[in-house]
C-alpha cells in the first residue's frame, strides 16, 4: 500500500543529532485499526471471531482515512 492509502506514519521520528536510527513508526491506518480493535476487545469476543474482527477493524480504519480526504 502507498503512503496515501495508509495515511503515512502515525508517530514519525527523525532521531535527531547523534542518533543512529530513523523510525517512521506504524502507519496511521494500523493505528486507527488498533484503536477500533481495542473497542471491540473491550466488549468481549470469541477467539473464533478474530478474523472477522480484524477485517472489520481495518474497514473502520479505511473509512477513517477516507473521511480525512
């Protein structure tokens, strides 16, 4: 997926002087999906429904990214 489709990095960090790393962090899409999953898990869910829940959470994330356009 392109940066446009994922919303780009959620918590970018350049590292700064003296740092040997440059981390872009998770994508905004993953962050939105994680927040949606947190709400789903708080309601309780059966392990057999995990695949359905993950797909639903990413659908919510995609809708949130679309709303930002």
